[in-house]
C-alpha cells in the first residue's frame, strides 16, 4: 500500500498498516517527517479532552504524546517520528519526491480506482508507484484532487464564496525572560489565558490596542512556546486573503509576516513583562495553512455533529476541540463559543465519494467549513491516519473496498475491534446497534 504525505497523519497511517501486517511505502516531499510540526515550528498540541479534562484519545496519538509531551521542539518531533518509522521493517520511506500525476481506472460507473501515482525526484526524474490501497495524507488532499475527487474550497459549502481561514507563519524570539513572563500573567490585565513552564497563551486584552502594518493582518491573541534552547516561538499573526494552494499567495503571506513580526515585538516590549529585550530570531520554513479543500465523502462531518456531540456508528476516534475558526475577512466575528463537545469522526468522511481504494487523513476530509475548524487539528488527523492505515490492512487481507466499512456493519466492526486492540478509545456500541447501518450525511459536488 502507498501513503503519500510525511505529515503526522501519514506517519500514523504507515505505522498502523505496518503493525497490522501490510507492506507500506511512505512518500514525503521533504527530507524530514513531521509536516507542520517540523517544518512549521508548531510545537504544541491542540489536545482533545473530555468534560473533566480526561483523555479521549489513545492509540498512536497517546504513544506519540507520551514521548513528546505537551510542548516540544521541531527537532524532537522529527526524532520521534523517525524512530517510530525505523522500528517498522515493513515501511519503506521515500523522501524528496514531488507528487505530479495520478492515473485512475473505472471499476464501475460510479467507482474509480487509483492505479498509479507519478512523482519527480530532486533531479527531476520520474518515478511511478503502484499500490492496491492508497492513503492521501497531504494536508491539502493533493493526491485526491489530482485523481479527480470532488471538493469544495474554504467556506464554499456556505454558499458565500471560497475564502479560507487565515494562514500563519510562526517565528521564534531571542531575549525573552520566560520566568518573568510566566510568573506575571494576570487575567484582569491581559485577558483570559495563562502561562506554564513551557507555554503561555492569551493576551487578547493587551492586543486589542495593536494596529497592524497591513489591512491583511490580524493579531487577536498570542500562543507562545518555550524551547529548551531558550528561544520562544510565536503563533500569533493571521494573514487574510491567502489561497494556500498558490505559491505566490504563500510568498506574499511570508513577506507580510516578516515585515509585521518586528513591529509586533516592538509593541509587546513595553507591555509584557520579560519582553523588554525580545527580538526576532528566525522564521519557520513552512506556513501553517489551516484550510484549503474539503472533499465530498461518503459521509460529511457537519457543525451540528460537533456542536451536539454526535458519535456515529462508524466513529474511528473521538475529538472535542472547539470550532476554532480563524477569520476569513478582517471584520469576521467568532461564530461559535470556545466550548468542547465530544464527538466522533465518521469513517465515511475519510472515503472520497466515487473511489474504491483511496482514503483521506488530513484537514481535507469530508467536513463543512465550520466543522473543519475543530477537525483540522493534528491529534484528530493522527487518529484519522491510524484508522486509515488499519482499514487498508484489513481491506487488503479481506479483499474489501473502503465503502464496505460504511455500508456493512460487520466490516466496520472488524475495523473497530482492531482499533480497540491497539488502544484507540471508542464508545461502547449497544447490541441493538450491531446490525444498524450508519447514517450518511449529504454531500455536494
């Protein structure tokens, strides 16, 4: 089987399939596995927890989290992912390959099959890989798009336009006195938030007075991370009007952020204890793109599913992150309160409609623009990757199509049992539900 994308979801998919006996080729464009955790300087988890703060994710995410903790460096993330992959002899890793084309054939009038995937290496040589099962773990669903799968862009499902959530280029600071910063946080002064030995977040009251240099920039709050080297990472600057699929837009986002960051630091020096000597050190290699495509799947995760805490029969994992929608326009207000509701991600949202051997594991699964504000976070995509890899191994052994996991309860129960054996946390299913067919959300082309 083939996994495309060196993201956390892609790593999880490859490991899960290999541990279930499948031979896996994992293809990554970069030289280091980890995606936004390694290239984008994203050094903290957006954790899914229950009402009392209890863990609702097990499996591979728990294994990765146990090794990295709540905050970490890009180097630590790269090391952990590389070690996990090296422990699985069934996985062959190919790095430095750029996705170029996908060949499909029609196995039925409404069902296509991915047959071959073509890549180019760093010397522009073409390499073709064939596989019986394919997982697209790229953040933007690049393989599925090349294969012809249907999708919406951004908030297209709302009928308004194709705008997407703001993007962010993270950067690091030197000269921050973290002990002073962490010990001085006051909600009355800075707004809701807090600080620990490794993390600080909030400061919305302080930033209410900040005036960006560009109309396309918003800074509503800060997420700060303290690295072991003493550097402090900053996740704060939202850039509006960027199409994450266009190189020229991403270049513009980088240029705007590199100009804005020193201006923001100048503002914070006189307002945050410990920031008096802060200055910009470096910028991340990659921009954090929160949203691009949303594919039409056999099921669609909707905002009502998230808000009402729906756990469908074919749930492959539990999530609870609030619907955290970064703005698409400068005057857009937050649509939902930052409340948590435990819900299940349906397996059918991982299956692009019209394909028999292709799965998604990324922010681009079948979800509405608003629901994706919750489901886009990395811990959730890791559980999608684990479920997708496990489903591939089962499908290859049993000669199943992925749609059968949605339409045949017996097929899904085999996947569910396998996930439970590997420590994934799933709710109990009542005996009366065993013969029930899971409900399917509507999709649009």
